DNA sequence: GTAACCATATGCCACTGTGGAATGTCAAGG
DNA sequence: CCTTGACATTCCACAGTGGCATATGGTTAC
C-alpha cells in the first residue's frame, strides 16, 4: 500500500493524527494542536502549513476546495492513515528540554544576585500559574477527560509541582540577594 | 564600545560564557557544553562550529593559529565580553519541552495497550538511570560543586523524580495491558 | 449603513537547530 | 608496520522558530 519514501517526522505525524477526526485547515490544526499537545510538543504556524503542503505533495493528505477566507481543508488519505500507523508504532525518542533560566543560573557568577533573584521570581510566577491552570482543568473536566488526555495532564501537573519545589529550595543553594 | 548589530542567541552566548575560562576549540567547547549545560540546553557540533565562524566574522571571538589535527582555538575579544554581558542581563525566555512519549500517549487510542506499556517501561528505565547518575554525582562531588552547578543539578534530580512518580501513577490512569 | 476593528487564515523569509556523512590526523597497542 | 579509535573540522539537507506581510469575513459602535 504505502512505502515510506522517508520516515515521517513527529510534527507531521501529529497532524495526521488530528485529521482522523475529519478534514481540517491548517489554522484548525494549529489551534487543536496547541490545546491538545502544545504543552509537550511545540509547533508553529509556519511549520504546520509547510508540513501540510509537503504531505499534500506526498499524497498523505488531500487539499479540498478553498472556502471563505482562503480556508483550505485537508483530509486524510489512505496513504496518510498508513503513514500514521507506521509512525505511531515506532519507539518514541528521548525528551528534549531547553530552559534558558537554567542557562542564566549556570552562568550565574556573571550576574548580580538580585538580578538572578528577579529572573527566578518571574519564572516561579509563571509556573505557579500554569499549575493552577492545570489543576483547575482537572477539577473541572478531569472526569470527562479521555484517559490519555488525563495522563498527559497529570504529567504537566507533576512537572510544574517539581519545578515549584525546586524554586522553593533554591535560596538554600544560591546567593539570591545581598544578605 | 559594542553596538549589538543583532541580538546574540543563547547558544552563541553560552560559547562566549565558556570562553571566559580561556581559549578553546570548537571540540573543547562542545564537550564542555555537553557536560555543563547539556542536560537543559541541547546543542550540536555543527551548530557550535557554525556559531564560532559567525562570531569570528562579527569580531566577538578571534581564531588563533591552527594547531595539530586542525585544532583551532578561539579566544574571547572585548566585543565578545560586552556581547555576553549584554545577553546575560536579558530576561530568560520560557522553557521548551518536546517529549515524543507524551505524543504517543496522547494518540494512545491508536496503539495496542501492550505496545504503549513497552514504550513506557523503556522510558522509565532511562529516567531511573539518569536519576541514579545525578544522585551519584551529587553524593560524590556535590560539596565541591559551585553553587550554580549544584542548583542546575538539583533541577535535574527533581525533574527525574517527578517523571518517575508520574510513571508510577500511570497504570491507574491508562490501560497498559490486557487485564 | 458604514467605518473601524478584530479574529481568522495563509504565506514567506531569515535564522536557528538537528543529525548524519565525509574527511583527515595523531596516539597507542599489537 | 598496521590497525583501531579518539580527536577535530566541515558540509549538507531537513526541521523548527518567529516575525512580517497580506488578506477577508464578522462584529461593534457610531
């Protein structure tokens, strides 16, 4: 049926995954992806449109008729389904973390303690908000959540909790103000 | 002194940071970076050499004489120091996480429970090893560590612990085998 | 009604990041 | 001497990012 010219990348494969629910435009896919996988899989509009165009060329998706506002719906083809099935069976690779705040800390001896403390405080605020948001989500719609969505949400909660605990312990490790 | 033609990216800035310790080659910088910031800031050889060439053109570093094995040491210039000082003062951006295993879980309804369980088990193993490694590092040389290095190490430990706790709770959330 | 405004929708570009392949050099051990 | 492996750089294609440009349909305010 479908011979993999080249292996599918995870971003493109995710788009195929979402298209199982029916035809969607790049815009729809972007907003869906942000909500569903955005917390652990970054993507950008440019990338989404680019991958859709490439998958269209490769026959994994098929562009429909352009609607209002240049809205162009893509639908999953049989090749697309096959490519997705192939991808989902592959061993998922290791996670990637890039945290600029940790860079600032690693090079912390070049920074005034108060400045570093300000960075830390600002980030702590962000993580506290995210934790609250996640917990509210679980409290509100947690029971209605598909178990897979509940599992990824739980990851987010545990991650944010760990980061906040780390923040709480930081003052014992670092000079963060002019004591 | 130095007017920023364009803002420095974090990877390039990190190389400047390491060069404060004295002239180093691309290879040296790569291995240093892997050890010191590799756990929260990914980089590749290609990128390191490319950034060094670019910073050389921009006068932020100066290439020395080529030694044995084409070893080319770069040293920090005054412009480079200034650019680094500028960079380190900037508010660090949000962290970036990309975790393919979470993608597999999010699309878990397309996977046989046993297959998903195998993915999970394999990743749990990786995280358990990393946690052990970090803890051994802290136990062995923890006291000798610069506080900034201790702080980033502590982040790694808390992160791995959180992930392992999440793994432990997963069977209650997901169908992971044919019960 | 229509003007102003905003959300929707796509595309382009330059730069950054990734991973593999190619190429060559020195050092050590058999 | 010869093989093997660590060292060292370069090139390339592709993936990912973020900003800018450019529309258009729908809503609101006047």
